C-alpha cells in the first residue's frame, strides 16, 4: 500500500525526492511487447517516472497529459517510439536523454519550449519535426544525436541554446525560414 501511494506521488510529479529513491524502475510496467500506455486521466508524467526503464520499447502518452517532467524517460535505452498527445505543452530537461534507440519524434503543435538536453545522446535519432509553436530550443537539446541528418527550424523561433546541435556528425541540412 505504501509503495502504491509513493508511485502515485511520483507519477503526478509532486515529490522529486521520492522519485529519486525509485530510479531504475518503471512507474507502469510495460506489457510483454515493451509498450506502455499512460492514461489520459493523468496531467503529468512526473520527474523520473520511467528513469532507466530498460524494458520500455514504446509509449503512448494519454491526451490529458500536458507535461513530461524532467528526466521522465531518462536513459530508457530500449525506447524506440513515443506518441505524444495533442495538448502537450512542456517537455522537461533531460526528458529523453540517452534514449539511444529512439529514431524519430514528432513534437505536437502545442509545445513551446524544448528543455535542456531533452534529446541529448539519442544516438539513433535521424529525424525530428519541430513545430511552429516551439519558440525555444534549449541548450544541448539535440547534442550528440550522431545520426540526426536534417532539421527544419520553424519560423518564429526566438532562441536556440548553446550547443543545441553539438556533435550531430550526420547533420547535413539545417533549414531556417
């Protein structure tokens, strides 16, 4: 009963101190195929919720979720795909840091800022769609995404942080309107 209560706190993103103590686990255990569907009734995927969840291969984030907390999917080394909900507004710092099998992401039109190191060391990432709603690409957001080949920076971007695309060795095209 105590563990269930603590997990609810983690998932709601209300207690970072508790989340740290449950690192290297999955807030929701993936099914046999490594998939998790995060319920639409949640508002937040809390800080560290799936930190080092190495059995996670794919995730569908429910439509009621507006925030993905800092390090929510940190070093989920087997994560290959993420389906973001419409209405998502915030993707926190290091949210997908070290998700080395993640190949592509389509960020919804409702996200305004990409947190620091949000896709840092996503070494299999080849494509990313950055919507017009994004006004800030934070420091090192895509650093060390060694297979990232092309990026289109949306019109209206106000800020691109330092080293946002550092060590993206395969990057051959950057389109800035």
